[in-house]
C-alpha cells in the first residue's frame, strides 16, 4: 500500500508535481467514530434582528438630565468654535478644573 508523505500539486492544472511515497505493509486503524457516514451539515445561523429605531423620549430625558447636571455644577452650556470644530464650553471648563486639581495634587496643596 502507498502512503503519501508529501505531495505538491499545481492548483491550476491539478497535476502532481512532486510526490514522496512510502510502501507500507502492516496493521491499519480506521478513524471516524464508528458511524461510517458523513455527519449532517450544521444548521444555518439565525436571522439577525431588525434594527430598532432609537427611543426619542428616552434620548430627550437623557439630554435633559445632562443639562440639569451641567447647570447644577455651575458650568455654562454655550458653544464656541475651536481648532477641532464646535467645542462645548462646559467641556472646556471641566478640563480646566481637572487640570487645576491635578496641579494642586502635584504641588501638595
């Protein structure tokens, strides 16, 4: 019986270009789980769920909550143009406060 250890095939023509073959005469074992048949193919994946429209009421309530938090913190809610486009004044003030607190921490105050 021939045992192929290495085979090189031209994929365009399906011609065997090289083959390393060994003659074998001895005991054999069969793999396959004992069924002797091809297993059933896997079922197709489930259909994706349709995209839902965003809940406008929930989005508005989140925006209102953000605005209330900004007002409670005493931060302005105005827009200005910066190098990156529109900047939120509240974001600028938050960054300044964060930088100031880091500076105090570093200076030990």
